[in-house]
C-alpha cells in the first residue's frame, strides 16, 4: 500500500482457534492481549495499519465461542476487517481455511469477479492457494494470487516462529491434498 498499490479493502480471515504453545508467550512478549486467533489478528491488523481505535464487532451470540460461531471486526474510517468464520462441520471440527474462504465469499457478493491477493506465511502458500481457488475462484469467479511473507518481514528476532521438519512435512501433505481436491473439482466441472 505504501508503494501505491490500491486496495479496496484488507480482510484478515481466521477463526477462534485458541492460542497455544509458544503463541501464548509470543502474545505476551508483544503486548497482545489475546486468547485466540481472532483476537490476535485484530491486534495485528491494528498494529500493521496503525489503527488506534477499537473495532466495531458484529458476532453470533455466544459467551465462549464454539465451532459454529463467527465474528466480524471492522475499523471505522478504514477499509479493513478481521473475520472469524464458523465451521461448515461444527459438530466435527473448528473452522478450517476452506471454511473461512467460503464464508467470506458467501457474505461478500461484491467480491464476485474481483481480484484477491492472499498473503500468508511462506510455508502455507501451496495449500492456501489451492483452497482459495476452490472456495473463491471457482464458485465466485475471483482471481486469486497467493504470496508468502518474506523471511525478513516475518522476523521477530528470537521470537520468530521456527518451522520444524514435521511442520514442513505436514504442509507438504496438506498441499498435495489441496491440489488433488482442486484437480478433482476441475475434472468434475
């Protein structure tokens, strides 16, 4: 945005996944008051865009979020929002990446035929790109470009997330599954 690229809006998609492991320590070190992904993402968008004001939050009726709950935080005066999407299988699991893309697409008919720049961590690009095409590109005619954040942009010094061989193997498996599912959809259509 600083280089002159025009965006209609910035949307951070996630869910209510509780923070765990080193995420709790990292949130504390960074001064982020969050117990789940949605709260952490709200803090991240505020920080990244320099927003001092609290967002307006619309949400389903819950005390503690369950798998079928959702929330949308919008920032008055900014074209930015953070979304915690519900699971399409709430009795089975929490919302996954596909659920978040599909829910956003369903709720934003103006997104049809638009261009979406999906920004994520490098390790997640292959899987999330395939899932975005399946859940935004194919049903809504959205052009999806998926890029990974550079190592330097994600550098938090000693608090930088380190990915192990197990993390890479898991993401390779996810990417293969995501691309096979995309292939199957393309063959069917």
